[in-house]
């Protein structure tokens, strides 16, 4: 497990894919360019967020389909697709299609429960059925069954001159093993383990066992692995916001420090009836960030990370941050590009 002298295995980054609502094309192109840069820098995986009614990526599967044709090695992930917005059968078809187009590089991250702003969007999303929609873990189970190639329909092999399959097509055999669940609670961590998916730890968690974020995240990792058939070998990727400043200009450092200062008060205590806790952003030189990570109880339990990029920076800021992550922070954590 990561500690001084033990190498981090997989280095990834996560972007929201911001764009201008009046001219969305350039923003989407910038996101694709960042994924291409990530591949050149040696990152193991690029992850994209999922947003609706906002100026961030609303269709990560489509964006990653485009990215698959502009890259050759880097893995491509979603963190995460909320299944309340999706039909599991149709999503299984889309995910398998992109996985095949990418040569088996897709890592779909998903979650369940009512979508964000459910009361405001439910009648537009499901005008006739929102009261009856199943937003439980069973919705995830359906997707996993379809991705795994289990029959989804009772169809004969041939009807007239047309051929049919009872399963979602295309089928990508390795995709089921690369499905991830984004969990922020003990229940989600346990479900993910019991159902044999990988775990994306969240930067927003429920304060169920502690009011220390690292301890809460650690409890999720341990619960997940205790429930997973692979045990200690079950894959977990940690998500935190880290902002290395090694090559940042003075103006960039001032901007980054102001960003972190504005977000830090929300990390002081659990918020709301659900007692949600936010992770603190980690800013500093790569050496300082590495020291902070090695002191983080949950980080010491993972060998993969998906460092989240701040939401509202400029492209040149992201280039600097990604470059420092790959050339300075990664090596400080023992990581090296795999070529």
C-alpha cells in the first residue's frame, strides 16, 4: 500500500469538462485535448464527471467515444454516471460500443439513488413514470447483468430475414470487470463489494462512524474489501482534489490559494441532515502534497488515484497542474509512466 518506499501503481485525473453555454464546442474540444495531454504525460486513466443542467459534460459516454479515437493507451472512465438518468439496457449498449471502439480501455463508474435536483427534473425525465421508477441498487444490478451478457429479451435467432440476439449488443467480454461504483457511504461500499465491482471513493462522504474525513473514507475501503470476493486485492481508486504548485506562476498560486481558502470552511464539520462531509483540497509543492497523502489514512490503503481537477480554472492552469502531477507528484509517490 502507498507509503514512502512503496510505489503508487495507477495515476489518473478527473475533469468536469467545463464549456461556455453560448458556445459549447471549444470547451468540449479542450476536454479532449486534456485527455490527449494526459496520455502524452503517461497518466494511466482520464476520468470525466457527469453533469445535467450545468455547463459541464452531460454525455460522458459520447465524449469518451471521441476520446477513444484520439488516444491509443490511456484508460477512459466516468466518475460517475448517476443511473437515475439512464435506461440500463440502452446504457449497456452504449458502454460496450465505446469499450470496443477504445480497444477495451473503458472504466464506467456509476451510482444510484435519486438524481441531483430530482424534484425539479423528474417530470421532464420521466413524465409518466417518475413515481414508479426504481432508483435502488437493483437498477445497477440490471446494468451489470446486461453488461455481463445475460439475456435481456426473449427473441428467436431469426425473424424473417433478420438475425437477433437475446442479449444487449455489442458485447464486450472484459467490460464487466472494469465496472466501478462511486460510493460515499458504508452501505454503498458494502454493496459494491458484495456485487464484485470496483470502488471509486468519493470526496463527499456520510459521516457515519467518524467526523474525520480520512477515517470515514478508510472505513469505506475496509468495508468494501471485506465484502468483495477478491478481498484485499479488490480495486479501489481514491478521489481527492490536489493542486501542485511546483511550476505555477505567482498569479496562478494566488488564484489556487484563493480557491482552496473559499472551499475550506465547508470541510470543518458534517453538513445537513445526511451529515455529509467534504474532503479538504490539498495544495502545495509536490513534495508537500506527497507528505500530506502519506499521512492520509485512506490513501495508505489504495494503489490507484483519480486526482480531481478544480472546477473553474483556465486551460493553461490545467496544463500546469497535469504536468506537475505527472512529472513531479507522481514520481514523489513512486509512480512512473508505463510507456
